[in-house]
C-alpha cells in the first residue's frame, strides 16, 4: 500500500467525524476516491457496522434526500416524505410502542425545529415509526433518547368522552380538517391534501 501512516490516520479521523449518510454517499462513488481514501472509508464503515446499499438503491435514496433538503418554502410534501421513508436509513428511524408515542415524538421534534414524518402503519404491525432526514438524525437521536415531555404524552391520553382528531393515514400529518360528519367523519389533511372517512359505526 503506497501511503504513509500519518496520511491514513488523517483520513481515518476525518471519516470518523462524518455522519453515516455522508459515508454511504461516498461509498456509492468509489471512483471519486483515492486508494488510501477508499481503504480508510471502508474501515470506518466496517467499524460502524453499516450496510452499503446497491448502486440503484443508493441513487434513489440520495435523490429523495436531495428533494427533501431542497424544500425551503416551509411546506410539507407528504408524497416526498413517503418516498423517502421507504428508503430511510435505520439511524433515521425511531420506533414507538403505540400511536400516541409516535404522535408525541413528532410534535416534540417539530417544536425543536426538526421536520419528521410518521410512517402510516396500515395495520402491518403495532406501534409507530417516525423518520427524520439524515441531516437531523443525530440531533433527533439525542432528543428522543430522553423521556418525552409529559404534556405531550398526556395529550392523546384524554377521557373517552373527549374527541381526538386522527393523524393522516397517508403522511402522518396532525390536526386534519373535519369536512363533514354525516354519516361519518370525513377528513382533509391540509399538509398533503389526502381525504378519508372514518369507518361507519357498527349497529
């Protein structure tokens, strides 16, 4: 190997300071790396136990991330988030035992200035999953490693006689607009434009 120990150590320190997503992006472009840089990068990826996606999957993830990061108008695009959520790296996913925990976590992240998306479960499994962008993953992990504020956890846990608006089944958006209540509640998500109706009550 034609490199000096000092040069390899410098690259090792550099890659150790990079987030997972940055390493995976570089791993998908080996032609851009010198042999010594590629060796140091592979060593750091092995140390973290990361799985390098295939070229097509990597390109699709990179595109989804770029599209999300490019949104600077403050709007929420449910379709973009849904596409990204299907590819989101594991370090960008946060799991909760129930729907209430996922809703509370998303509210907490939003209060902290972090955009997030609650993945619709569609009955596939119990619990909830909230995803964030790679650039927010480290900060979100720190925030969600602590107990959520009680005021957020208590919000969904109100008496049965009170009414709790559902979250959007498509984008996970909160506080949808009630458009009609006859014969059942019909909802409009103001974040992604999705409409749906509650199941008809049983006789």
